[in-house]
C-alpha cells in the first residue's frame, strides 16, 4: 500500500504542474496580444421608420 505522505506529495505536484501550465498559457496569450488601441465604435444610426427615395417611389407606384 502507498503511504498517505506519498499521495499528498503527488497531489501537490500535480496541482503545481496544472498551475504552471495555466500560467504559461496566460503569459503566451499576453505576449501575442495587440499593442494597438481598439478603434472606437461609430455612433449608432437612428432606428425606426425613414422615408427614403425608394420608399417614396413605392408609395407613388402603389397608388390606385
């Protein structure tokens, strides 16, 4: 049988290895992150009904 001490050491080793892997992945992601600023989003356009030229043309053609 294995002693409790060896299973605790193994568990600590595996937790440390998982932490190192996560840290390495995060540092790699940060190393390749773009240094440029993200451009601001354009102002949202007004929503809703707008009577444009093609709408007026439709209304003109739809008259009886």
